[in-house]
C-alpha cells in the first residue's frame, strides 16, 4: 500500500485546531492519484436494500473493474471511459465457460461522473478548504485512522470550470453536498529509515448523503466510496463492444456505484 507521507510541522489551513492534514494536502494527493482499490456501499432507499462494490480503478486510463453484489445477484462490471460492461457471476458455471457481456453508454443518462475525476475533486477541495472538520478516530484493519473531512458545496458560478461542472452534475442529480475525507494515520513509521514520520493519508473517502439518479427522479440513494492502496498499479482488461451480446439501455443504481 502506498501511503501519502506529509512533512512534519507543515502549516495547515484547517478551520479546526489540531487537524493532522490540511485541505491543500488532501487536494495534492487527489491531484496525484493515478490508481486505487475501491470499496463502496450504495444504499437504495426506494428498494430498502444496498449495493456492495469491491474493485479497482485506473484513473489515468479511465478504466475500472468491480464486483457488484445486490441482493442475491452478483455482477462483474468493467468500465472504459463512458462505456460500462456487465456480466452476471454464476455460481455453478463451469470454469471454462465464456462470460456473457452486455454494455451500456453513460451518454444514455448523465455522462461521466465528475466526482470520479481526481483533478475535479482536487479543484473543489481547494475551493472549499475552509470547510474542514476532524472526526473521531476509527479502526481500519489494525490501525486507528483519523478522518479529516472537507465539505464540498460547489457553485455553478465558480470561475473554475471543473468545479462549476461538478456543481451542475450534483444539482442535476439532487445532490447538493459531497464530503471528501482523508483517513489519516497520525504518526507513521518509515521502514526504510526505521524512524517515525509525520501524519500519513492511508485512505480517501467520498460520501454523497443524497443522490437521485437522472433516469428516476423518485429514487433516493446514499453512497460511500473508500479508496485505498493509493497509486498501486492495477491491471484491468476491458472487453471490446463486439464481444458484448447486446446493448443495454436500462440502467440501475449499480451502474452509478462505479468509477
């Protein structure tokens, strides 16, 4: 796992005393993000259920792969740019069975999600770095990590076009607030020098408390996405559209849970 090491004694722009990292440092990490593993929970209030997602994302190539579990159904999703492929995972399928793919295009609904582009998030974090809060430490694995959260309320009139686009897309989906958190290990250890270090960002978290899909304005969702193994190389194989059996025009909240 690649941890973001921060310089000890660096000044913070936190609105609260004692924040281990600043909004600028969170933005710097987002801007440098090329790949990550993902773990997401998508709560579907209209269906009284949840979608669980585990996968990897290559931000540089705009590709992702994920296993999506919704109820008793499990699917494998692969995405490249604006096209998402889906294949059901069958428990009793023979090992040599070929996957049956179907695909859909983001242009059927809302376009590539701005919240899934690290550079856009970095710009929005810098614009809102004064809205910084420190939460209670939480256990992740064998470590206690402190969440440092930036509350994003981007405006469509923002002079930065990336932030304005994010605001428009959030507004169009009934989402007014996006929370970006750095989960920080307050004091790390450098294995190479065998010495203690300053705070390190071990994970990033994105939270949308309310999200209404463009294709069904009556639905209400909440999504939490954790990013970890930051900047570790990932290997994602994307099928060709010719390999898909059919083009899928109907979309579900599981499609929205992906990068």
